[in-house]
């Protein structure tokens, strides 16, 4: 039924690290609830996303952009995992996997035709 159109809903497709990602996300949720901001030390070593633009998929809202310092993909164009929170000032976002610092958004034609690496 739903899993034919939305494969990520099928329990057979649960990634081995999903439980850990969700625990870390919940911990960050508690910190954000208490402090309403992210400590600078938290953002010190997270990837920077430049020339980014939003991308809505059946899994949720993602950002596509040029990552620098990504722990898995290095320096290249990526699509984030689904977003959970964004700084109202536009300096960071929190995806399912990690925080990203935000640089400048993409220009109107900045990433047209580019295929990102998703994770």
C-alpha cells in the first residue's frame, strides 16, 4: 500500500543507524527546548552548506547545496537528510543526521541540473 509509493515507510528499509540518529535528534531537541539556541561550540565542527536551496520530497524538506567539511561526503554537493529545525536568523539547520552551518543560498540558476549525493 503506502510502502509502494513511499519506500522509506517500510520497516525493512530501516537503516542500521536510525536509532542512534533519532536519539541524537531527541537530545538536541531537549537542548533547543531549554536554550532556544545552539551553542557556538556545537556548530564549531559541523559542515558548512553554501549555495543551498530547499528541496521538498516525500520524506520531507531537505537542503541541496555545496557542503564543506562533511564527515561522510567531504567537500561536494549533497542533499541533507530531512530537516527538523532551522535558525530563524538563518545561520544553521538541524537535519535528521546533523547540524549544518548555512552560508549563502543559491542564486536562481545556481544548482540547476546538478545531482546531489543524498544520505
